[in-house]
């Protein structure tokens, strides 16, 4: 598709989407909301134009856009009401790109378009009770049985599992290989017999993540993503896209056209705290940091598009983005004075969600380890388990 | 007031043992869902702990303010879902210092006497207006309402049945109800000297500092235990230096908060302690912010679930931080105090505290 001008894009979007006004407020990352309909409607509306995932091929719900065209569309979309796409984020931001990189043609044909149109929701079954930061310690096993695989084990913290149609599931196929080598990635319909989803309630009262128990669940070999033993490589693609925030376009604090002051600042103004010098200082600091975060994320995303693989810049972007979220949440919550103590107070749900931002998608510490090792070239942590068979190393060699 | 040098050790031991028995993760969780914990309250009341520091001849349990604050520290430490501060050092104190009877059940107070109007005729007070964020009003037997009428501080002992109470909660799910007085009539009498809205506000802040010191300490201990048990990359995560930094933050904030709260308590037990209390509330507020960040981060996803107890403490701390004065309010107060002494007086203020101000 040839590149469109800014005005052409805006007028095409105008015909299908509503403009954002200064008063538009949306939830961020699903906090406190169980709404699927807004996102589904938006994706169904934008899929024919390929507006939400412009770089994907047209037949899969994109428009084959160049990196620069994609960046422009992303910027212009911020002028429109794009709902919080939290329920759809794994498919749009992580599974989609991973399928484009590692999936077969049949898999792409079957799965990409429903992701782009909002018809199917995906979740990410990576973490396990003993595999959090140490993701390569995954124990859920998959044994081949002819044209099928039999999966057994337990996942945890699986966000969106109770909404999902499909899961992308990291499994151990060869326990005698070292931990990173014996893994394989599968797609798993969540209604497969033997899969049981048990929601866990978070302290913000959302029940958005679950434990998933898998016993003798059968999946087709044609649902395997990448080769047997290549699961870690596929997982790294997924995680790199997660850090780079590929799924998070939409929702949050975009600006109406011509409106410079972000919504969270107008809210503070309405509360009357913006007059005080100390508060103004804090607000301005966060605003500045926010802007840098956005540019860092954009740069990371551009870099990823140019090279085809998101790099360690995504870790820097994630660190900054979550710091912004947390700072805004805590400031808004405190700005309500003693009203801020109430569960109806300003910034309540954000404050209750804030700590998780530095944990989900890889903790701050892990992001810094990545930056230290891959950007600064600092010596890595001692890893005795790199070459030992996982069967021996899983409980620790130290 | 008697000058005590320390806390009665028996108080610490008995209260800690009691709360260990009756306040486990589940009972605290259930109390949040139910909006009250009658069994925890009765076990607590049976020991007489709610009325420590109120003279026995006034219907209290005797003991010093230091003992009462020690109990509050343990209430915070165990996240005990009961109106301990309201019944004793705040409400009980108000009732006792104005000659009212101390009821057998829980008492509450109005942390911010906002929008309340009172008219007195004889020994009756008629109240109007609505007060928000009233702790545990829904289970209180009396609301001790402190108001100034013609320059005289008076306390009315209001029966909550004469009010309309709308249940609300703080971030930790503890009751912070809206109370509408709407013409409630209650017996009222003047307070002894020194008991007034200002000293009440400071006493409220002191009670929260004690609660917060306890909660921070518990959070810090939970985090040390959890990170020593949690294995990733073949070793306890507590062996990672990045995690150890979080543990040190938790521990040092716990020590700082306790030191500040205890210093303020000691001074308050002796006489006016405005400066120490203001400092203690600000210090515990900020310690709470840093400690909750560090402890949550070290826990990973586990700390975000309702199934694991960390949130009992972190959510209480976020709430208590804003009660009886947030950071801005006490910073301003301390700033004004410092400015009032001038450059020459600053050292004397920092070392001498409230004795210099009064
Ligand atoms: C809201 C939420 C949603 C989530 N959704 C999903 C999901 O959809 N799918 C999914 O698979 N997972 C999900 N997760 C799980 C998430 O990926 C993990 O929580 C995360 O990787 C951290 O693992 P952990 O919680 O086990 O913490 P741990 O790994 O136990 O970490 C505990 C602490 O130790 C630190 N630490 C660990 N290793 C090191 C090290 N080498 N160096 C320095 N510090 C270290 C950590 O930084 C942390 O501070 C979600 C988590 C949350 C909170």
C-alpha cells in the first residue's frame, strides 16, 4: 500500500472513529475494568483498514505499512478514542508479532486476522510457581504422541485466562537438555479438556489473573510454534515485544488534538492542588519524565521495526513507562488529601495496581540486568545451570 | 501524668500473644469482607487493652500512654481489624477528660470535625451536619464528638443510633463511614484544660504513627522471610544484591518509624509534644511510602494477591498515611515551626523539640 498523507489518514479515521475530547478518560491496563465490548467494537471497526496493526500484512488485518507510516498512524490514533485494549493486548502486541516471526503460513492464516479483529483473545501461559523471573525453569511438560502432544503441569499469574480463547504456552519437551534448550512453544485452546482456570483475586480487587492447571491436555502438532527445542527463542520474541509495549497502543492518557495538558493534570487542577508550588514541582517533574518515557518507547519501537526484533531498548522503555505510571498514581492519590484514603478516593485503583507495574512483564531488576549485560556489557550473573541438564539443575546447583 | 520511663513488658507480651492467636491472615481477610470482627473485638476487650491509659476511677484500665501506644503498635503489626485507637487514646481520652461514662463497647471519634455545627443548652448538645471518614462508626457504641462552643472545648457522647451512618471504606477495606448527625441530641460537658481540637489532632497523628510503625515492621519481616524461602535461578532471591537493597530499605524504614513514634510517645507522656508528634507522623508517612515500594517489589507477583498477607499492611499504610495529616500538612507545620525560631533558634528547636516551642 502506498503511503498516505497525514490528512488522508485523519480523514479515513474520522469516518470510523470518534475524536478524543479533553475530557476523555480511559482505564489503563484493564485496572478495575472487565469491559471487553469497547475493545471488540473498536477492533472490528478498524480491522478492514488495518489501522490498529498497520505493519501486519493486509490479509491478516494490517495494511503492510512502512515503519514511518506505522509511526504516523500510531501518533494520529492518539487523537481518537481508542479504548483500553488490555483484554486483547497479548494477541495484538505479542502473539501476533511472534507468529509473524516464527509461525507457519497456516498458523498465520488461521490466527492473525481474528486477533486483529478482536474476535479471539489470547493469554500468555509462561509463568509457573517455580518459574517467575527464572522463566527458563518452566516445568509444565509436553510429551509427543504421534500427531499430538500431551501437556501436564501448572501455570500461574495467567492474565486474561478467563476471557481467552487461546493461550500461548511454554512447555518442557526435553528435561535432559539444559534449561533453555529443552523448551517448546505451543498454542493451546483454553477450552481443551484437562485445562482448568482458577482466577486469583488481586489486591486491587480485579480477578484478572489465574492459576491454570493442565492435566493430559492434548494439542495438535500443527499448533506448535517454532521447532521443538526452540521455545526459548520464541519466548524471547514474545517478551521483547511485551517490554517494548507493542500491545499497549490504545487506552491511557492520549491527547485530544490541540490539547497539550494531559488529563491527569487537568484532574489535579480540578482538585485545586495545582496552585501549590510543591505540587506544581512534582507535577512538572512527572510531566517531563512522562514525555521522555514516551520518546524512549517510540525510539525503542522504531528500532524494533527497523531491525525486525525489539532489542534491549525495550527494557529501558519499560522501566521508564512503569515509573511514570506509578508516580502519577501515587501523586493523584495523595492529592486528594485525606479523601485519598477512601476506596472511592482519587487514584485508588491506580495506586492498588501500581506495584504490579514493576513486576509484570519482567521485574525492574530483571530489566536492569538486561540493560547491564546487553547494553553496558557488564559481566553477567554467575549461571552454573546453563549447561547442566534441567532435570539436575531445576532445584538449584548452588 | 506519671512519668514512665518505658513500656510495661507484660503489655507487649500479652498483646502480642493475643493478636497472634486471633488475627491471622484469614480472620483479617474475613473482617474486611464482613466490615467488622466482633470476635476479635471481644477477645481484645476482655483483656482491658482498649482502655489502657484511662484512669481506673474513670472506668479505664490504668497504665500509661506509652503502654497504650505499644498496644497500638501491635495492632498495626498484626493488622488487627478493630477500633483500638478510637476507643482508647482518642475516644476514651475525650470521654474521660469531660466526665462522660466510658461505655463497654467500641467508641469512635471524628478525625476531622468538618461541617459539624453544635448548639448547647444546659448539658445537652444538638448536632447537625455530616462528617466523612469516621472510623468504625457502624459498630461504635458511642461517638465522642469534640467541638468548640464559644471558645470552650466540649465533648458530646453521641449514640450512633441517633445518626444516619453510610458505610464507606478506606483503601484497606476498614470502615471509614459517613455520619450524618441531623439534629442528634446528646449529653455534653466541657473538657479539662489541654483537651481541645488542636491537641486532639496531634493525638490522632500520634496514634497513627504508632500503628504505622507496627505495620512497617511486620511488612519488613514478612519480606525477609519470603525472599529467603523464594528460590529463583537456583538460590533464594534474598541472595541477589538488588533484593537485599529492598530488604535493607524495609528494615531501616521500620527502625526509623518505630524510633520516631516512640520518641513522640515518650515526649507526649511527659507533656506537650507537638514538634515530636508532627515529626513522627511525617517520618512514618514517608517511611511507609518507601517501605511499601521496597517490600512489594521484593515479593514479585505473590505480593499482589489477596491470598498472601502483604496487602493487609501495605493498604493500611497507604490509608493511615493520609489520616490525621498527610505529608504536606505536617511538612508545613514543621516548616512554620522552624521559621518561627529563626536561624539562631533552629539548633535549639531540633535538639530541644516541643520544650522550645511552648
Ligand atoms: C499483574 C500481573 C500480571 C501478570 N500476568 C502474567 C501473564 O499473563 N502471563 C505470565 O506468564 N505471567 C504473568 N505475570 C507474572 C510475571 O511475569 C512475574 O510475576 C514476573 O516475571 C516475576 O516473577 P515472580 O513474581 O515469580 O517474582 P520472583 O522472580 O520471585 O522475584 C522476586 C524478587 O526477586 C527479584 N529477582 C529475581 N531474580 C533476580 C535476579 N536475577 N537479579 C535481581 N533480582 C532478582 C525480582 O526482581 C523480585 O524483586 C504477571 C504478574 C503480575 C503481577
